[in-house]
């Protein structure tokens, strides 16, 4: 059962790990929400596209022709569609982890015994999300995707330690209550229950892993498409060439 639990924090980290394997990375810092796109150079200069698709560079509006305005509108829309997908992948992993914990709780006839584990998982996910979101804005520093490969393993180890401590305590309490209720533990029945649970969880993890792999590939492909679209955008709006977002 301990090995089963160790897979749960991995579900939450796998989208970050796969994002780190994409060929595309970020050259400048970006800040994005449904209304506004900001590109920040290291020297502090900024290019901003607002909700009306007006372009401001270093605080001065750049007059755009209709063709240019449409191109920048399409690009901003695509960014808003694609970049938040990694967040949804992590949420899917968290949802599956919660379902697995519920299965464990039901196997002990104690569906609420692991609520503290689920709460810790949620807090851990929220802490990671806060690194990239502030006041509803997605904030990604330059080289974000490559830097993930340096931090995800540390997060994974922290997650394992946290969840194991919470889980072991909860499992001990749940098992003790079950033994009291049944006036003794039927080890044969318990072994059968755990074996069935392990197989069921393994199948669900296998299905989820395939889904994550497909989603991750689609995410990386979308970044490639965005990088190509950005190159085309720079040809249409040369003023943006110094505010490149993606590198390959």
C-alpha cells in the first residue's frame, strides 16, 4: 500500500516534468490572463497587448493596421487557450489521486479516514500553483520549462514525505477502528482486499499515464505551433521582434 501511495504525488508532478521535456522554452518573462498579455524583458522594458488588442511598447501605443490587429488578436487568443493546459493536467492528476485515496478509505470501511491526506494534497498543489499564478494571472519567468527539470524532483521528494506521514497515521487509525468493529482482523480477507485494491489502482494509473502522455505531447506540439505563429507575427509586426517569447 505504501508503494501505491508513492504514485500519487507523481501524478501531480508529471505534467510539470513533461512540460520540461518540450523543445520550446521562454526567452522573456510573460504575464497572461484573459484580458491582457505582458512580455517583460530582463532590462525592464515591456510590451503589452490589452483586451482591445492594442499594442503598447515601453508605454507607447503602436498604431496597428487591421491585418496586424487581427494577427495579434489571434495570437493572444491562442496563448490563452494553450498555456493554461498544464494547470488542467495537474488538476486531473489531483482528482485521480483523490479518487484513489477514496478507494483506500472504502477498503478500510472508513471513507472519511483519509480526508486529512486529501487536504494535505490540495494544500501541496495550491502551493505549487501559487508559483505560477497571482491574482488570476499566469506568470511564467524566462526559461520556465527548462527550470522545471531542476525543481520537480525536489517537489516529488517533499510530496512523498508529506503524504506518507499523513497516510501512515490515517491508515493505522482506520485499521485499528476496523479491528475493534470486527473483534479481530481477518488477515486473509484483508490481504484479498488489498490485492484487489492494488490491481484496480494499477489499472487506473496505467490508463491515466497514457492520457497524460498524450496530453503532454499535445501541449508540446501546441508550444511548437505557438513559436511558429510568433515568428509569423514578428514578420507582420516588426516592433515585437525584440520581445520574443518562445525559443526552440
